[in-house]
C-alpha cells in the first residue's frame, strides 16, 4: 500500500514537469519550438532574442521589425490583427497549464504530508517548500504576460525534477514506516489485530482518496493542455498566412517546427 501511494505521488510529479514543457492530449501531440521570448506590456506585443527586440506590434497594429516600421496593405493588416490577438491568447493558456500542473503537485504533496508527516511538522514544511519553489521558479519563465521558452527549457533541463520528487517521497515514506513499524510489530505480536487492521485500512483509504483526487485533476489538466495545443496550431497557421501575404515576416516567425 505504501508503495502504491509513493507511485501515485511520483506520477503526479512527472505530469507536473512534462506539462510545463509541452501541450499534449490523446489525439494531438504539440511540441512546437518558439524562436523568441514573448512579452505583453499593455498594448504592446514584443518578440525578443537575447534581450534584443525583433518584433513589435502596437495597439494600432503597427508592425516593427528590428525597429523598422513596416508598411502593410489592408489584407496584411487584417492578418496582423488576427495574429496579434491569437498570440495574446496564447500566453494565458500556456500559463494556465503550468499553474494547474503546479497546483496538482502542491495538492499531492499537501495530502501526503498531512497523512504521513503529522508528527514531523518541520519536515512537512520543508517538503512543501521545495515543491512551491519549483512553482515560483516556473513563474519567472511563464506567466500571463511573458513566456521565455529558452529560459524555461534550460531550467527544466538543469533540474532533475523527477529524481528530486521521488527522493522526497522516498524520504517521507521511509520516515513514516520507521516511525510506525515498531508500533505495528508490537501490536501484531501482542495479538492486537484490530490496531494493525485499522492502520492498514487508514493507509488503503488514503491511497484510494489520493488516486481519485489526482485522476480528476489530471483530466482537467489534459483538457487544458489539449486546448493549448489547438491554440498553438492556430497561431502557427495564422503566422503561415501572414508570411504568405507578407514574405518579409518569414525571417521573424515565432513558431518553428
């Protein structure tokens, strides 16, 4: 039963880290590469590379490429307006997936610390703080107003979340078992089967509750990820339409396959 609980929480950690890197669903896999950092500041949308602004779209749908204003036809302007709106929608959707995945991990950790670390409040607090740090660090790279794909990729690659998460679970489970194994052995040897059975039932109930909770949250996350993937595809298609109508934008495409 303890192993089942551990496996469930580790699986949540894997979902957490995978979901921040890409959108996915049962029907669609979406691993688009983004060429630029994206930032929304009020009515300005900018694409930047190495802190150098490459693309600027303003409130009146003026387009600047490397600081040079572009003259657009009515057709090109319409496509730019649509493109601007879709990219602006992309950031909240991507941030929503990351936030939901983070919330799932934090909830899972909260459940396991409440169940297994009641007598170790300091360790429980430390355990929770490590997961909350991951969430905080992610917000440096992705939010409703900015997305830094290369920074996010580098951060994920440099941090072995799965191994760290598993190590935390191992510690929690080991400490819990060590704290109760003697008590259970004494109860079993003294014939106190009711106490042993009550302990087993408590652990089994916790495992089932956690599994049910995480499955429900994972379904919501998958739906959000699928919606994000579809939005990425729409932006990619609109960008292709813009390039077709205004070939100079070809060298400034946000999404590369």
